[in-house]
């Protein structure tokens, strides 16, 4: 798996987490929602540009996710409360799960969320 794939997979896994996981993902970040959106906006175009064999289903789910994340910004639902209660955020989580399935990637904790292994 290349860097662009790993980055997008981790972002999709973060977006697919339940609310409690998303809130814990960036505990010291005041605006967790902006961070989630920013990471998708940075990784998705790099991944698409570096991939020449996306299926229509993969393109559609990424486009839908992008549209809904833009809607989050336009609707001013960039708050922790909105992350918990907004229908748009529920849809974003479902779309992120659909995207993971479309790419045959695991619905799992993103690498930055996994506990460190201590030897």
C-alpha cells in the first residue's frame, strides 16, 4: 500500500468512527471537526491523482463524502455538539464506512488511534 492509500484509509477510518472515538481522536485539538475535514481534503485529492483505476462506485462515494463535508462547513456544523447530533455527520460516518468497503479496506481504528505496543 502506498503513502496516499495509507493516508486516505486512515482518514476514512477516522471519519467512520463512532462519535466517542472521533472526539477522543484529537483530545488536545479545540476543533476536532475542522481537523477531520482538513485531513480528508488533503488526502483525497492526492490519492485520486495518484490512482488510475478507480471504479465508478469508488469515485461516487468519495464525491458524496466530499459534498457532505463541504455541507458541514456551509451549515456551520463544525462543532463537537454537531458531531454528536447532526444528521449530516451521521451520513458522513456512513459514507466513510461505505468508502472503506468500496476500497476493500478494513473498518478499524486508524493507525494514529491504535494503542502503542510496549515490549
